[in-house]
C-alpha cells in the first residue's frame, strides 16, 4: 500500500473512531466532571485517545511488511505502546494504584528497549558517551518519565495533541535535513493518527484523550527518539529540543512540588500552562501559543543542531532557557493560592 494513502486512511480511521468512542463514553458515563483541580468547566467525555492508539498500531504491521519501517521498531511500539494503552484504559475506567501503574510502565519501557537495543552512544560538548548496559537503565527511566510527563501535560483542550503533531512534523523535517528521510514515516503516521483525534479535541474539546492516549503518546515519542539516535545520535538532541515545552514545564513543576513536600502523584493544576490558561480565561490561546513556540522556536533550534551549527547540548540549553523563564513567569509548580495577578 502506498504510504500516502495509508496516512490518509489513518486520519480517517482516527477521526471516525474518536466519534464512536465519544458515543461509547456518553453511554457508559465516562465523563470528566469538573472539580477544584480541573482546568475545564464543562463535563466532557474521556477516553478518545484510544482512537490514536488503534489507528497507529494497526498501521505499524503494514509499514513493517512493506519495509517502510523495521520489524524491530514495529514490535517495540506494538508491544510497549499497546501495553501502556491497556493500563491507561483500565485506569480511565476505574483506578490502578500508583505503584502498580509505575511497575507496568517500567515493564513497557523494558520491552521497547530490548527491541531497539537500548540507548545509542551520544556526544556531550564534543565528548562521546557510551553507556553500554547502563543505557537500558537510563533509557527505562527516560521512557517512564516521558510517559508520565505527557500524562501530566494533558490538562487543557488540544495541548497534548498539538504538541505531538508539532514534534512529529519537526522530527520529519530534521530527519530529511539530516539525510534520513525514511525515519520520518513512523512519526508522520503518528501525527496523522493524532490529527484525526484533534478534530474532536481542539478547544472547546468534545472529548478528552484520557490516560490511554496520553501515556501512549509519551511512550511512543520517547521510543522514536531513542530509535532515531541509532541512525545519528544528534537526532536524540533534536527530539529533546522539539519536546522542550512539555519536558521543561513538567520537570520544573515536579521539582518545585518535590521541594515543597507535595504528594506528587496527586492531581493538581499548578503547571505553567494551567496557570496561563486561567490567566487568559481560555484554553485555545495557550494551545495556539505553544504551537507557535514549537514551530517558530524549537523546530529552528533543532534544525541548527542537526545541521551541526550548534552542539546538541548547547542547542538544548539555548532552546530551554526561554522555556524556563516562561515557567517562572507563569508560576509553574507554585501553590495556586500563591498565584500572582
């Protein structure tokens, strides 16, 4: 099957599946009802991210069978992504204790790392770093953090969706510039799967992604970044830059909450993007603004890194400094009562 046609089909399947899941959620009363820790004000169905999961995972064997991607990558994403989606789906329908969720997350990460070979060597300020077997340990923590931070950042309409699309489009561009255009097929397919869902999720959202979708996206994006590093280590730096908005906001917020002694596994609304959405009184301006940051700032910096005009670590610092300043400006991690007007 022609890859272009498959991309179109994936968008359509994702769109139709999201509509079906919305009906299912309404029939089963799977509704996010606003509370004191919510960023939304209208009861909204949840669980639409399953459409992303299904449309993307079904495409993977086709891509592998046609040689567009390797079977190793396909098996890594099918096993780990499917497993994480199932855990998220079960959590959406009830509740799984945090310790068991975390154990399941590490299990999914281990599966993916075994198929892609762990972490490739990379360069830091011109010095090559070879992690060997320790790369599996670092890689597991990286994937679990990516999975959970994506869950944390899925708090306002359309944000997690546009972040994934922008990162995937940026990755396709840097792959093409770096001479590995074929690596862009998997992220392009993921972007199309998310696009079909985003039509329903763009502010004001008619359905939420849910843990099944957000955890899946974080895991898959993390796996794609580690897999690409085996072709050229600079691509890992590029992915870390492209995902900078989520990485900085989530990490900055977590560190502040840890230092304050908060129970970090409890729901809250103290991320920078949540403060920003309350300040402007709407989700849409924040989602659009973050899209602009991704496309107009982070993508160009990632391109400079891949073109070797910037060292990967230098490019990462350059990209993250304004994001850290924004985290300060929008009080990421502060108690809501301490919010400044």
